[in-house]
């Protein structure tokens, strides 16, 4: 039986699987408009705004992808006591995500990424955020929320965007609390030893470059970097997402496995990594091996990048794509 057919037959098992998503919560805002003239005040384009949309970003988008694929989600992270934080909680609730693990920190704002888009072309991104270590009280509250959520979970996602929620101490706590349950990490840290004990880490090429300390432009450089980083994970796997070049899986004691990218028009790559980790965690939660799970994740990513904005993928879309590939 082919990987695509095996994957398709297991999609129904996604429904009802409980995934804990821990990480940096964000609100993604998109301002769409048209540019027809230059400002008389400075040599910059004037955007005539047509509409504004808000979507879940960061760890919240990973959670939204799990929910859209039929999983049950407990989302743990931190928002500010502000309007973006309220908006994030409202969208999370509307998506059917359990946000009881939200921690409110009045000392820092909710992270907001505003993308200015003119005729489907992003021209600038504005980030409103505070990075760095959280207070001891906030850190303790996050760990407590993880402890409560992970007991009944089938898998865990650690969505690290480098904003401060994910620390080496929190990762160790999650690994210990998860036991034999799969833990999938979307990384931002330079030192991959901080993720020791997790099931799989999913860097893109830029993140691999940072962790390896040099550019990984060729297949040989990617393999060399991955093999050098693999021992830092203490038995975990490394899944390098390579955009239009597909994905490459590296596991201890096994030959690298490469999955080509699905042939689809790319509209927007925003949040594609969140789709990958969400799909991967659900697949692993059903008991599928990584070698099959990455085929499902690759298919989901192809669907996500063909949509505008921070997109999610439904189990129906995923099944249809896998069926079409098999045919």
C-alpha cells in the first residue's frame, strides 16, 4: 500500500485526538488595498485601504490547524490585557479551541503582526511586540497550565517563535510530563540541545542555517548540518522543511528520507510551518510512523500555501488531495 493511500485511510482517526499546543500566541492582521499614487509628503506609496482581516498566528495558528483537521485542542500561551488579546481569545473560542490555558500578562502587549498588502503583494510588515523573559509568576502560570492540559492529551506541539514563552526549562518540563506521547517542536532557538528529548523538531532552511552556524544551500550541506544537529536531540528526529524543494527527514540510525513538495501554485507561505506541525502532531497521535506522517504534513502544507493569509486546512481538503495524488 502506498504512503498516500495509507495516510488517507487514517484521516478519520484525526477526529477527537487531543493535542496540547504550547507557545507564543500572536494575532495576524492583514490590511488590503490598492496603490495608485505616491505621497506628496515623501516618496512612498499611498495605500487606499479596502478591508482588514484578523487571523490567529503563531502557536494559535498551529492550534487552529489542529482544530480544522478534527482534533481537539488545548492552547497554552500568554496574551496581554489589551484589545488584541481579547480578539485572540474571541477567535480561539469561535474556532472551538480550549483557551483555558491562556495566561494574561498585564506588563506586555499581545504580539500583533500587521501585513500591508497591495493587490495581493505584501509591501511591508509591522510587528508590535515585546520579546524576552516573562516574569516568574507568568512562567509559573504557563507551566501550571501545561501540567493540567497534557494529562489527557495524545500529543503536544511546542510552537517556539522566540517571544519568550518557550524556554529550555519549559521544554524539559513538557518532555517529562508528556512521557511517551509525541512532542513536535517548531523551533526558533539557536541551540537545538534545548529541545532534547522531543520526538521531532521541524526547522525550515533559515532556522537550520542559524542552528548549524552556516548557510545550507546544497543538499550536501543540508545533510551535513542535520547529521551534526541530530545528536543534540537525544534520540529525536529532525524534519527540515525546504519550501518548494519538499521535506527531508533525519532519524538516528536511518538513511535520510526526502519527500518532494506537492505541485501547487504558491499564493502565500504565511503560517505554512504551523500547518506542518499541526498535521504532524495529529498523525503521530494516531500511531502513524514519521515516514508516513511527513507525507500527510507535506500535502497539508501544499494546500495551505495555495490560500491567502494565515490559512488552515480541513480534513476534507486533505483527504481529497491525498486521493487525487493516489489516482
